[in-house]
C-alpha cells in the first residue's frame, strides 16, 4: 500500500521523556497517516518555527517555561490562526479544557489516558474540524482543496431536513450518482432501509452536541448500483451558507472488513472443530450403547412383536445422530482418516452405477476423465463421500432434470489462479470438477454455502451439512475447493488435491460378507466406559468367542496373568486412564507374542494421531460400531492368522 502525503507536526513540549513517547506513538501509525515531527521546548521556539515553516497540525503542552495554560493556547492561536491545535497536557482540569476549546483548540487530551490510535484519531479529527471551519469561511480555494479534493466521500447535510447541500467529487466517483442526483437526495437515501433508523439516531446525537463530534461508527451505505458497502463515518457541525449543517465523511472499509472476516473464518471453524471433537467421543460412546442394546433387543423380539417397530425407529434416530456428529467432524477437519494412494478416475468409474441411481433418470451423467491422471493421497471413503454429496447437491439444483458432468484433470496452481486459496501452496494438483446445469446461486448464497447448517432447501430436505462436510474433507486432505455459479446458469464445484509421486493402490468397493462371522478364539476386551463394555461383551459372546473383560490397562494386565492361557486378540480402547491402548498392547505382546490387536475409539483423527494408531497396518474400529461391523473386523484380522497357522502345521 502506498503511503499518503507527509503530515508536518509541530510538538511543543518541554519534557523530553514525554516528547520521546509521543514520537514513538506517531512512528507506530499506519500508512494512512505519515508524519514528519518537529519538537521544540518553548513557545518562543514554536512561534519562530511557525513563522518560517509550513505546519499541518500543532500538538501543544500547557506547562511550558515561557507560557502557561491559556496563555500558551492564545499565543499559539495568534501565531497561526488557521492551524489545527490539539492540547496534550497532564492537567486533568475540565474547566481549563472548556476554556482551551473556546480559545480555538480542536481537542484536549490528557497524557497517560490516550494510546497511539486515540492520538492519531484526535489529530485526524482536528484536521477535519479545521476543514469544516475553513468551509464556513466561504473561501472558494479552501473549499476546492479541502472538500472537493478530499479522497474520501464527503457531504454537507442540512441539520433539520437531512437534505444534501453539497457533495465532493470523491462521493460522485465512489457512489455512482451525479452531483445533480446527490443534491436531490437526503442522508436517508444513502442507507439501506434497515440502517435508516440507526443513521437518524446517530445524526441526532451529533446535531445535539455543542462542538464537532467524530467517529460515528461503521454503517452500511448503498451505491446507485445497489451494492451495499461498509463505511466508517465521521460528522462535524458547521455553518454552511448561513444555515446549520453537518459535514460528513465516509471511508469505505468493505475490503478491510472482508479480509478480517476471512481471517476470523478459520478461527471460527477451529472453534467449532474443538467443540465437535470434544463432544464426539462421549456422544459416540452413548450412541454405541443405544445402537448396541437396540441390536441385542431386536434379537429377542419376535418378528410380529409390536415393540419391534419402536426399537427400529430408535436405531434409525441414533444412526442419524451418529451421521451428524461425523459430518461435523468432517467439516472441522477432525474426522478419522486412513489415507492411501488413489486414482480419482478409478473412484469415479466405480461410483458411476451408484451415481446413476442417486441422480435419477432425468439427469444425464457425463464422465470426462484425464487418461494420464496423477495420483493423490486421501481417504477412499471420504473422497467417495465428497463425490456423492456434490452429486446429490447438483441433483437438487435440477428438479426438472439436466446434465451432470464429472471431470478430472492434471493442473498447476499458481498464486494468481482463482482456484488457489490462502491456506494452500502453489504446485501440482489433480482437479475434480462437478458441473450441473441447474438453477445456480447468487453471490450472497455462494459466500455461505460451506457453513454448517446453512441451506437453501426446506428443513425436511436436508441438514445443511452436505457441503460443509465436503469442505472439511477437502481441507483435511490439504486441498482447495471453489465454486463458480450464476443464477440460471448452473454451478461448477472444483476440488484440487495435491498430486503425489507413486502409483495408486488397488482398491475395490467393500461388499458385505456372506460368511459366518462367529469364532471360538479368546478375546481380551478393555473398555473404560461400563455401558459400552457390556454391549461389546454381549456382542462377542453371541459371536461364540471366549471373552475376558477389564475396565482399564492395569486391570487388563491382571486379567491376562490370572487367565494364564493364550489370548488370541486384544480388543482395546485407545484413550484410557493410566496406560493407553497402544502402550497396553506393546506391553502385552511381550508376554503373548502371537496375540493380534484391534483398537477401537470415538476420538478424532487429531487425538488418535498422537497415539500412532492411524499408521498403516494398524487395525482400528471406529466408534460407534454395530455388532456386524465388530464381528466382521475380527474375522478380517483372525482368519489370515488361522490360515497361516494351518499352512505351517502341514
């Protein structure tokens, strides 16, 4: 940002320490207030300086060796009648403050009670007030330089009617109205309807003061085009053409506020992530108990039992609660990930049949994939979830049918690319674009589409977490997501994931196993939450396993010693009092070298990463789990060991 014109400041202060502090404060100012400060110790030196040099503003102490109190103010005013004067003194005397203002000072500041920002604001307002006084003098040259030449939009309003009596060129340029149009308007016309009452209230406050007042706060203004902007406003009472008026000035801070909002957005998301991560573990445990006992209860109920429907509805509600928690974790970038080398082409092709069923027959699906597509490293299930959510979102945007195109490409992202984002680096990426021919979105909607629970659909048709989930997954995968849309012309969501070296790993869509999931092995179950421990114990016993149970790591070690025999598998929570699950497993593998380990947890990716259980080759069961998912996971671990033992026996 380029620096503004130099502001010549004359400081009259006999205390060198105070002068040094003031100089340091002015040196901290931003580029909008560039100062050249001259320091003198007496009024005589100040008078000599003012006679020889041009000064923009005077900072005056009232306790000088050759001028005290009002005498200092009068001599300064006599030496430079048109110069903005700010009194900066250690004397906290209200009566003296009033007298100095009556003698021509623009402000009265108490040392030790003002910071850098307050000092600069007082200096700026002092200059602005002097502009108002000069306008009052009807000097055409001063009016042209100080009012019409000001780079900020300025107006003169009639105090009674709020009519615009004068407007500067900056306002004409910035707001789009001609000078003639402005002079037919009043202050209300600059405000959106919802801001008018606030404007009138602030106007009344300024108009009721006996001296000029600045810093009216931040308002919304509306340009001729209809665009609404954020402005900081200041107002001062003046006499204009013989009538009571107010000089108003606006500084457009829309871009600044937008940048601040962008900086606050990651903090907001991080706060939400901490909240979601904090409740996820306990909620997942509770939902695991609800789902588990519901599953066990259904086993006991006859198919014709009237209670069966109640239990199934309970199961469905609990399942939806689990889904919402996982979507919040995905948005907050704290979902458990198991990344691997992937080809987006393979995933899109494998999902083609599913996508056809999801979008319906009235939506045409087109796949346009890059033959030599690069490799990415991501979680298979999460990428499938991203594609499915975007496809569903596109389908909902085309209620009368249309065309859905999914394309892939190798791209290079540089800092100037609109798809590049501040939290990503430039380099090689793989792009996945999902394009629809639907209703499209305006700019206001686009600004909020990734916020959790924001939706343009009826409440019965969605939670508002679909695109928030997509956003979180992409960001957690170190990628970027952008949208290009216009009402009536459809939308295109583009996801860019970092390209990595290496070949994709083969994978296939997991299909439910038709094999018997029971077993006869001995399993040591370690879980500190008693209700979930009891559910898991019943799951295992119903599956035919011999179950040893402990509530923590120390109890598990004691149970294993008392058991004395072999333990085929340790099923343990990850985060527990005392030894963690991985620490327990490491200790027990020394005494049970053939024992397999299955970790279970409801904590987030971030927490689990600290325990090393997300490393490749580590078996992990995410809470809450069903009986089927638990028993299936056990067979996935134990069957290869069993087969290997049989081969060795031969």
